[in-house]
């Protein structure tokens, strides 16, 4: 009987030790899972923080880019300000050649600029001189044609010298230039015509403008190629003085 009790006690003791071992193992396992979960949460939090920081940085870059675009946007027409340079470059340029020369004159003289833009812009078809029915051909064949100007009006107050430029069309000034000079008074202003062309000279275009303007002191004009250098233009300007 005592032997059976001793055996039973031994079995119960073994069971108890096994249970304690299992509980300790489970506890260690649970603790390991808790540490792993906390570590994963920290990694996730770090990832989220870095992602948010990256989003903020991207947003700031986009904002700065938009600011730069706005800052780069400016108007060409600087004439008519309360304080001007006293010199103005007025030009009409359908293809960009005259504009290039006008900008160089402005750089050399420190002048303000004013671009004459047509209310109805000229297309390539409009400028086709081989087409007798093209817009420019019809205008140039009509001495009374006066295309409408789309640019805002400009005040000439304070200007004593105006360089006025244009391309040569059919040997003369574009009729939109006549529109311009007939709508302003150039009293007390020295007017200096210049033009661009591939081969044609300035012809009577400067005199035509002077006659249609009816005011101002008009000097003899100068023809330039579209690719005229700044040195060439500067030499001409210095020769005017």
C-alpha cells in the first residue's frame, strides 16, 4: 500500500513539474511575441513618419516650383510707366525676326519696349506672299487698310526718342504700322525707323510712316537682317549721335 502511495506521489510531482515547465515556456513565448509586436509597431511608426516627411517635402517643392513659374511670368510692354528711360523701342514682329533686333536695341540703349500685336494674329497662310488672296497680300495692296491693334494703348509721356521697327512686306511697312502712327502724337519726339528683311531695303517705309504720323522728327531708317549682331546694331546707334 505504501509503495502505491509513493508511486502516485511521484507521478503527481512529475505532472506538476511538467505543467510548471510548460507554463514557463508559454510565458517566454508570449513575452517574445510581445517584444516582436512592439518592434514591428515601432518600425511601422518610423515608416509612417518618414513617409509623412517625404510628402511634406514633395509638397514644399511643388509649392516652390509654382512660385518660380509665377515669378518668371512678366509682361513685355514696359513703356508708359511713371518713370521711364526716356527711350522706347516700339516694334511689330510677325515671325520673331524684328523682335530679336528690337530686344538688342533695348539692351544697348536701356530702352523700354512696346510690342504692337495684331488683334487677329497672322497665321502662316496669312503671310503667304505667293497667294494673291492671302490676308497680308490684300492688306499691302490696299493703302487704306488699317489692321486693328490688340495691344493695350501706351502713354508716350516722358519719351524723347522712339525706335520703331517692323518687317518689310512687299517693299513697304505692314499696314498695322500705319494704324499705330496714326493713333499717336509724336510731337517733340525723335523717331528712328528700323526694319528687317531677307534682302529688301527699307525703301520708302520710313517716309510713309512719317507722312501718316504727321508729327515727330523722323530720321532716316536702317534695314537689318534677322540675325543682325549686337555689334552691328550698336555701331548704327552710335552713328546716329
